[in-house]
C-alpha cells in the first residue's frame, strides 16, 4: 500500500506541479518501518520530503499497528510562515477541521492523542503568532478504513497541495 501511495503522490506532483517548488520532487519517496514505536510495529512514507538543519517540508503517512493511520504535513524554517498563514486562514482552516495540529513538544511525535497535539476542535483559536518553531497538521484514519485509506490520504494530499500551490518559497 505505501509503495502505491508513493507512486500516486509522485504522479500528483509531476502533473500538478504548477505553483509548487521543484524541490518537492527532487528527493525520492522513502518508506521506513520498525518494530518499536511505543512497543508496536510501524510503517512511514515520507514524500515529498525536504529535511535540512533549518528547513522541513514533509508529508508523512504513518501506519501504527493496532492504532491508526495518519497523514501529516510537517514544516519549519522557510516553509513555516507561508504554510501557517495559508492553513490558518479562515477560508482554508475549515477544510482541515477534522485534523490534529501540533506546534510545540516533539515535532517528530506520531502519537496524536499525546500532549504535543491539539485535537480537532481545539485549534480553531490558534493564530499564526502562536506558531514559533514548527507546524504539523495531521489527519487520522481508523484501522477499519484500511480498504479506502489510500484514497483518503490522497484526498488530504490533494487538498494540501492545492491550497499551498503558489504559497511556498520556490527555492
């Protein structure tokens, strides 16, 4: 499933690249897996993925055995201000109303019920000025949605890329 999602995301970026930085497609997707995320197996797909000392732009699709699937956009550095400005605007925020949001704590945490995340309905009052180091928006899907989760991830991905087109630094 993650391999197919990687191909679908690459095709999306290839054919819907207008207004998106070319750098989003320069680094191939990466699928990682392990046995011990809070003592349970996991799989993560990172694409697009830009990780540097100062800048991060990554869409991270995560499967956590026995818990859920999630897809997140994680940004910091030069991507932080334009993403926050766009996603926290009233016109766009409502499109992500079922998502979780993280702006403090461990930026690499996938535990959506943890202290690093604001649950859906709790981050409506979040203002751009409240975001200091990083911003992460995550949508969670139940294990029962296994058969359709790839389509749900792509809907989230499409909406993100559509609203961010023309808003991101091109270099």
